[in-house]
């Protein structure tokens, strides 16, 4: 037995404290609460299955919030409390109401347990944003292209990404992946939005089988003074990655989508470029194109 400082130069008590500090940091950065948005669109069942798989892998609690555009043709005629109640009862018999009932049953029957909530007496966006403050990760559907009964309202996904402060995974329509986070592709340019997305994805990358990092430019981004690159930074977190450097391009979104297909990625990580100006949501070109065209789930943070 060696007395005095350890082989790493630490007193045994310091070594124990260092391990405890690292474990505490990992626990604090872990995904423990996942919030899922559901609506009456056809992709909600698949989104629930993906969220359940994520929750199971990370030991996280899962909450589903159902929120969709009501049938305005019905509610416009509900002038009294009694008429509003009758309209709500009639709605339960519509395809919108039947799908809500089916989703609620699926949440109750499957594993892991999924708590069911509904947005009531509020707009879908405002109600979901209030709940998102208590989540580590959000799972959303693709942005709505039009105002349709039973779907999330137009601008819902964009508003949640920009305003919630919580990282979100956006699952595309007709998604084909069976799990999220086994093969991860990170779009990296060293910017603050990309940095926030990268940090948000660390718990996912720690459990991934493969991690790829793609950059577009003459040289890969590195820290200006320490010269640390993203691969070395990830190694400090115990994560190995493969680098992909592309030439400067005006079609980054399309090239990112093609690379994701080539690598059989099941998650793309990228920063969200955009801001809220008054009530108008403004997204950058790459962000908007990626949300519209990426064939796999996309993790974004703003």
C-alpha cells in the first residue's frame, strides 16, 4: 500500500471528493424528466413510442400533454355554458375525440408509465410552455404547415423551441427510426446556439453507439487560444467521435440531411438560429430548412 499522495497526485480524500463531484455533475446533467406533446395527428402514436424508449433508457419520468386545435365550427356556436358542454360531449364522438381517447389509453397501458395531461382553459402554446419549465427534454412533432383541427397550431413547434429554454427533439412526419440516440450526428460550427445544443445532447451521446460531428468550412472550428477542438472536448467527457469536414456551402441543410442518411443516424443535433421579434417567430435559413427536410429526429436548443 502506498502512503501519501496517490499516483495521480491527489490525497485519497481529494480523490474521493473528485469522484463524488464528477458523479454529482453527471446526475445534475442527466435526463430525468421528458415532456411529450401529443395531438390528434396520425404521428402521435409513433412519437409516444419513441419518447417511451428514451425515458426507459435514461430512467426518466415521462409526461404527455395533449393539446390540439379545436373544431372552431362547433365552438363558434357554443354561446352558453350548457351549449359548450354539449359541444364538448359531441366532440368526443368525432375522429379528433376518438384519437384523444385512444392516446390516453395507450399512455395508461404501456411501459414505462406515462402521465397524461391536457391543455385546458389556455392556448396550446402557452399551456405547453408553462409545463416545459419543469422538463429536461421535450419531444415534439413536426411543425404544422396549416391550421387544422386536431393538430398543433401553426407556429407551435417554433415557439416552443425559441421560448421554452428547454432542449427539444423534433420528430419528423413519417419518421422511420425505432429509437433515438444510438447513432448521433452533430452539426458543429462553434457558435453559441450549436454549443447549447451540444451540451444538451451530452447525456444522449454518453449512451450512444456512434457519435459523428460535421462541420462546413475551410478549417474545422477550434478554440482560438487553447486550440482545443470538439473531438478533444468530447473525449474529456468520455465520448469518442468521428469528424466530417465539408467545404463551405450554401446548402448546409441539404448536405446535413444527406449525411444523416448515409450514416444511418437516428438523431441530428444542431443549434437553433432565430429569435422572437414581437409576436413574429423568425428562424434562420438553415434552421427552417432542417426542420422541414431532415428525415430523422432533430435535437435543437436555443
